[in-house]
């Protein structure tokens, strides 16, 4: 088992990502749904700067998750593991940034919409809502496909964990099953954000488990070659 500064940094990166993601979401004063509605801007406007900062923490959670994946790759992307580790981690990172872009849209439009709807008539507000509908529809694809891309990556990365015993086998299977579930739920039940929500919480739990495992046990690198 390898347990050194590299595994400690990576472990803490996973944990910090979980704290930012969960903290930013959990402490937010208002959660936007799949589409913006007028009441969203009213709720955000009650404490707009607090809402902005919580969303910033949440978005930087996605960024930190990508950092943790890059750090993990730097440790375990060796022969023969890298054939699964690199594409697996790469797909998770692609999916993570895709979701981060979607989150940035909700963050930007949420704060911007407060000013755009303040003091406007119902007709003007409806016109504004219609103007962001098409962009909103496009961004929902970012959310769905970001999770699908990540799901593919989780399956590949988990397979590497199991095949070469890089981490505990149960954690490898947890990673695989979560990846399959993420892909299955999104593709079989489209356009239902309420059903998608548990995927976010399970992913944060996975981040915490990964971080604690790396801090306590490190990573196993049998049969590694330069």
C-alpha cells in the first residue's frame, strides 16, 4: 500500500470537494428546479448575495472534484492500470465540468434575473421568462449528459479498482454500480430532475468515502511498471 503526501493531498481534495458541493447546496437559501419560474427570482432576491456565495461554493466543489480526479490519476495512471484509469477518470472530469457549466448558468441567470424582474409588470416578467426558456432547455441537456459522461467514467474507474485491487473491492463495486445507476436513471427516465437529485447525494458520499479511504489506507499499486 502506498501512503504518502500524494495520497494525503488527493484524499483531502476529495473531502474538500464533498464539503463544497454539499455545503453550498445544503446551506443555499433557495434551490432552482429544472426551469426557472418567477418565484425563483423572488426567493433569490430576499438574500441575493448570500445565495450567490453559496452557489459559488457549490460550483467550486465541482472544480475541486476535477482536481481530486487529476490528482488520483497522477498516482495510479501507470502500466497496466492506466488503460482503464485514464479514460475512466477522463470521462468523470468531462462530466464534472459539463455539470459545472450547467451550474454556472443557473448561478448567473438566477442572480441576473433578480434585477431583470424587479419592479416589472407581469407582462414584462413573462416576456423575460420566455426569453430564457430556450437557453434553459439547452442547459438541461448539460445536466443530463454530464451525469451520463460521469457514469461511464465511474464504470471504467471502478473496474480498474476491482481488477487490480487498487482500493477496497467493495469501493470498486460501489463505483461501478453507481456509474451504471447514473447512466440507467438518466437514459430510462428522461426530464425528471426530482429523480436525478439522489444521484448528486450519492456522488458526494462517494467523494467522502474515497477521501477517507485514501487518507487512512492509501492506494495499492501491485504489479506497477514505469
